[in-house]
C-alpha cells in the first residue's frame, strides 16, 4: 500500500483560515453545519432540510447555531445568519425572554458567573432588560463573559449608565477587544 494520498476536485468553496485554525475541535454536528452553510452561501434552508442533511433534530440544530454565535463565528440579525459581523447598533440587540435567559444560565457556567458578579458590581438584582443586555454583549457583540465583567467594572467606576456601557461594549467589539 502506498503512503501517497491523491486528491482532486473540480468544484470548490473557500473556508476562512481562521475557522480551520481555531475551531477544528468543534463538535461534529457544529462543523458539519458550518461547512454546509459556507458551501451554500446566500441560500435559504428549511429547518427540516438542515436537520435531514445533518442527520439531527431541530433542538440539536438550534444548539449548533448557538455554538457558532457564542464563538463569534455566526451572527444573527434581521432574521438571517451571517459569517460577517454587521454594523452593530444598540437597537439591533437581541431581546431575550426570561425563559431563554434562565435556560442559558443553566447551560453555561461562565454566563451564570457573569450574572452573579454583575449583580454585585451594579449593586442590584438584574431585571430582564439588564439580563438581555448582558447576554447580547456576549452573543451579539461576541465579547467573552470575562470581558463583559471588565466592561461593567469599568463602566461603574466611570459612572456610566447601562446605555453607555452598552455603547462601549459595541465599540470594544468593533475594535476587537477580547481579553
């Protein structure tokens, strides 16, 4: 048996180098989803089509999309997913329901820690609006939970309102602040 592996391909599609460099350790369904989306750029899919192609169910499909959103690879805005971060505005921030916030806190220890520390930093219990803002900074802006904590600390030390903190979070995100 030869040690040479030959590969030929006529039809190709480009995968961003950063995805390969940073995300090869992603779970199988998540990788398959991303490859499928990149392969069929600017296409519309029914959830059932994606589930069939990935051999999964809708719940698992949703978790795969959320995986990439939390890692700042996919972005959800105006009813569509994109690999390109759209221009961020505070009016585009996602409005989370109390149930979806609770579910995320049960599933993600870093978010749970963020919320606990945020209440201490802000010296008040978080309401749905505050909670939604924090989750949007993580999901929409792609800021790690620890950076959001630094942002809250910075904002309170500088007497910033939550609206000002939100705008600063967008600025940090656009400037690539991740640590």
